[in-house]
C-alpha cells in the first residue's frame, strides 16, 4: 500500500491537486473501506490487483478535477458524515459557524426543563443542499421541527437520505421551491438559517477548477455581483419570523458591507451582529426580529 500511496501522491501532485496527500489517503480509504488508523498500521500490505485498478481509476478522475468528496460520496460536517455527489454543494467547514451562531442566539438549554432542547421551536433552513445545516440543528435541538427548502430536487434527494441516516427524517420536512415560497405561511418560524449562493459570476474563473466545473452553479453564484440573493432572503425572514425570532445567514467574501445595511437600516431588526471565521473574514450575519 505504501508504494501505491506514493505513486498516487506523485500523480496528484503533478496534476496540482490541492492537499494531494490527503486526497490520496481518502481515496485509498474509500476503496478499501478502512479508516486512516488501519491504513497506517497495515501500510506494508500489498493491494490486490482489483483494489489497485479501482484506486488508480479514482486518482485519475481526481487529477482530472473531480472533487474528492464526489469520488468518495461523503463529507464531514459538524462531526457527522454526509452523503454528497454531483448536483449538490459540498459542505465547507466555515459553514459550521452558522450552526454555532444559531445555537448561541437561541441560548443554552434550560437545566430545569425536562423536555428535549428546542421543544416547540420551528426552524427554517433555506437552500439546504445536502441538508447539513438542518440536520446538524435537528441533532442539537431534538425537540425542534424543521423545514428545509431547496430549488434542486437532486439536492433534496441527498438531504432526505442524510436526514434518514442521522435519525432526524421525521422532524425535518423537505420542500422543493425558491426560498420559502412553497412553504405554507402560518405559523411563524423561530429561527431561519441560510447558506446562500454568494459568489459573483465574474469571479467564476478565480474558483478552483473542481468547484467551477463540478459543483452546481445555482448553489454557488448569487448573481453578477454575488450579493443579489440577500435582499429577497432578508425580506422573507422579516415576514416569516415571529417576534424575537433569529435570522442567521452566511456571508460571502466582501459582502458584509452590502448585506448588513439591509438589517441595520430597518426598524424590523435588533441585535445585528457579525461573526468572523478563523481566518478573520466576516462569515455570519445574525439579527433578532423585533416584536411588533
């Protein structure tokens, strides 16, 4: 296996694949159905001819630009493994900040309340993709009911399977449609989260080839400038959140100056705050819906 790994790393490095060592290991783990610890403990064992053929076929596809996650069919998010593949956006680590901020805005669990955390809460996840935000929140808030929407039927198929896999399928309702247009209006939501498309169309060439060529454009591009999705999202949050409800949305690069004023200038919102990611980039915008 060591020789195969070294050969794969050399091929991936020559193809300028980012994190080529990690990619080589993940693809081999996928082919063998083993964890990394097993790989390290058995690195002297030879690969069977069948395993080697499968492995280097995947390496060739990765060299051609197919994302590692599409080749293995999985990506970790919030400590959970999600099925992903063509037609669905691959969850990014920075999106976990949306979950962190949402939970913080809802407050800690009440030690004196015997009911499951989140009992009575109604949550909306707009543009759910593979379901990572909705499912992570459903796991953290076992008493909550969640509606997750997406315009892509293909993405929702992944999301439904992921919800079933993580035992929350009965508490997450998946709806195909734009924003919350296909969701019946009353009752109001207590929390609305979203990781919207926010890349500018003009920035497409600056994206890594595996992103630009393989991930769904509708989940990436927010319009010519990248922030065109936010005004309609903010408007729906204003109309669909109850008083005291929380709005938590991921920000694109350099979008905070365009998006924050949509909330700061309106009388409908209070406690508007921006959270930065580990790189110091404004990543999450949150606000509380004022009570009428």
